[in-house]
């Protein structure tokens, strides 16, 4: 059974071995992400695999958001700024960047204290869904958020 990533790569007629060489992610890991529904891609893996597949297919980077919708069709979109809509524009601006970590975890259904683990452990990696839901919830461009975190692909 193929996962959303597997179906998307199949749709683009992607060569997984080529993506592996280009991204440094092992072919076995890519195959796991494509075939095992319980596998969870880390954000960096997702970004590198999907954007590389898009580039290899000759598509524009704007397809990244379409890929997210196709790979995670049932993903809940949470507006992390909705509770502040009745505040002044200045207050909304400040609240956008000063929300409580606990509130974000609750709204995005992230286990309590998980965000703190990213601060305390340099090797802790976020799941793709966590970065995607956070970026969407903050009304950010998701691809721009990935690029800010992981840089442009070579």
C-alpha cells in the first residue's frame, strides 16, 4: 500500500534512486516513506524529497503547496491567529510572535512540551506535519518556511 508521498512520487514518475543521490536520503528510507503508512517523514526529509521530485519533473516550486494538499488531504488547518481577530492591528502583530508555546501545542495537537524538546536537544527533528501545520496556522508561506529552516536546495 502506498502512502501519500508514494502516490505523489508515482504521479510525478519520480526516480527514487535519483532523489536519494540528490538529497542524501537513503533509498531505503525513501521507500519506507513511500510504502509504509505508519512511517512519519521528518520535515527536512519531506522538504528535500518533495521539492527535488518537483524540480526533477520540471514543475514550478509553486507545486509544493499542491503536493502538501495531495499528500495530506485530510490535514486539519488550524488558524493560530483566529483568537486575536478582535484585537487592534498592533496587538495582532505582537500576538503573532508572542504566543504561548503551550497554546500552540494545544491548538496544533502537538504533545505537551514537545516544542521545548527542540530547544533543549539540537538533534531533535520535527515531523513534516508539525512544520506544515504551524506555518499554515501562522499564515506563512509553507515553502518559504521550509527554506528559512533548511535553506535552498542545491
